C-alpha cells in the first residue's frame, strides 16, 4: 500500500490514469491517456449487491470492439472492480500495465481538511473515514473503492479528488449557518458544497471561452444534472455555492427538494408522524421534479408540457423560478458578473430551461439569442448576442477528465 507521499510518483513514461467513481451500489470507471486526454475505455457496474448486477463496458473507439454487457451477481465492490479490471484486460488495458500512472478516486466529502487533490496514504484514508458521519451515504462507498483498488495494485499511486475541495475557499460568512456556534462546531455542521470538480472545470473552461485568464473573470456556474447546484466563482475561486452540509440544499433537483423552511421537517415529524429516515427519503428521493410531477427527466417534462399537462408545467416553472433566484442572488454576491454558464445533462441539453432561466433578466445584462440557444453541440459555446453585457454560455462538464488531470498533475514527475 502507498503509505507516504514520496512513494507517489508514477513510473517513468506512464501516462494513463484510471478514474473511479464508487457509489453506494455502483462503480463508474474511465481510463484516460493523459498525453492527448483521449478516453481509452469506460464502463459502469450497477446494482452491486443485488440479485442481478450489470456491467457495461465500452472498449476503445476505433478498435472495432463492441460495447459489452455482463449480467451476473457482483456481491460487493471488490467483485465489481475485479470484473471491470478483467474487461479492461480483455482490451489489452489491464491494471497490471506499466503504462498505468495512477488511479484517481472521486471522494464526495473532504470536510475542511482536504482543500486539494491528495495522494492517498494510510493517514489520509483514516481522515476520509473520520468524515463518514457528515457523509454517511457517500464516503463509505468511496472508501471501499479505494481499498479495493489498493488491493488490486498495491504499488500504484492513488489520489483522492474531493467534491468539496473547490468550495473550501468560501468565506466564513457564506459557509456558516446562522445557528448556535457550539452545536454547529461540535457536529461539523456548515456549508461544504458539492460538484466541486465540475464547478472548477467549467468555470476555468468558461474563462478560456471568453479568451481571458480565470483570475480576471467572475462566473456563475449552473450545474443542472439530476443533482443540481449553482456556484459563484470570483477570479477562479469559489465564493458561494448552493449545496450545503449535504447535497440537499439549494436548487430544485430531479428528486431532491432543494431549499425549504427547516421547520417543514419538524412539521412532518410532529404532525405527519414521519421518522427522520422517512423524511430523509421524502426530501432526497421523492421531491424535486419527481415529487412535483412524477417525472425527473427534463425531456419527458417538456414533452408533457407540449401536450398541455398542467402539473408538468408547474414543476418546470418552480424549477426555473429557483434558478432565477440564485442567478439574482449570485449576481449580487459577485457584484460584477462576466458570464453565466450552463452545464450537466439539463444545462447542456435543455434550451427551454436556459431560455426561461435567463428570460426577463435584461436588467442584469443577461440575454439569450434564440438561434444560438437552439444549436446542439458538444462544444463550449456562447448563447448570448454580441451586444450583451454579460456572456451566457453552455460548457459541457467533464468530471472524469478533471479528476484525471488533477491526479496526473500530482504523480507525474
Ligand atoms: P447526473 O450526473 O446528476 O446523474 P446528468 O448530468 O447526466 O445527471 O443529467 C441527467 C439529466 O439530464 C436527466 O435526468 C435529464 O433530466 C437531463 N437531460 C439529459 N438529456 C437531456 C436532453 N436532451 N434534454 C433535456 N434534458 C436532458
């Protein structure tokens, strides 16, 4: 096992990074070549621990290989990762390859300690374990992924890239909840923020799109996937973000409520007789778009709206109203905004969401050009007219590439 930072150098000439994203019942993996940032192979193992697990593996493009699927039972993350390693080996990309420089792990919660990507030592792993009480749903799976990868390649540097790290620059007045300080500190209750690798990557790419240095631009990033969060990034540093102690706070999401009056939870307990676990499930899994209209896929919601469905229309309006509030709030926080940028599944693909969220904000210098907004593309692009005071952009996120970049930067020598 890698136990010291000094052991963390990659083998000379090794240029590949395996990125692992271990969820509670799934593992996503991507193998990238850092010489040209090409994606060599990728895959997903889902329903780990259930009766029928499923592995889908995408081999290197251009090699003539087909996407492969395996159905079977993978009882735990170790079995899942071993199966993924076998698939990679079948493409000649086995984990034993001398070209593999490192493994980069997405770790959801880094608390206040981890402000940067970190080589995983025994001490670092213990610290990630100590954060389990603040991230009970996420960090245990990440830890299992790390341990399994270490067992497969004990000699290889492994790096943790934290979802929270980019947000550790938030000023104390943005990060602290206005609750009793002793209670908050005793239980490490504060706003941490998530989706940090995406916010970091997209804000930097937006500066590039504007032809300016990140330190010279102020950006509002709207990461709208199934989970959704906004951030205000001033000169490359995050100063505010919408998720808090957990990913529940902030925007309306696919299945999460986002902001509500905290008293709703006491009300549900006292008046509706729900337990803490039931309220947790209600707010995280049965709320947001799915709670409002029964669907969390924006494509389906738009289709229903086109057919005149009033519930879908109201869900859409609530979603967009919350977005507008955050754009306004973050404009005030930043003082000067150079760009508002949309990313992730909804942000990259849903022109109606972008149009509705920016509509009516001319006073803030925000305008969307209908033709530019209608363009479908996988490239970073502007959707505001030339005359607009503030740029509006669409920038596809790439969390795996960002994790690979940060991992490689630490181990390349
Ligand atoms: P996550 O990584 O949080 O699971 P994604 O960033 O992949 O989510 O976003 C998934 C969501 O993106 C879907 O639930 C759907 O609402 C939305 N989405 C994907 N493609 C489109 C599309 N073509 N048009 C509108 N929305 C889309």
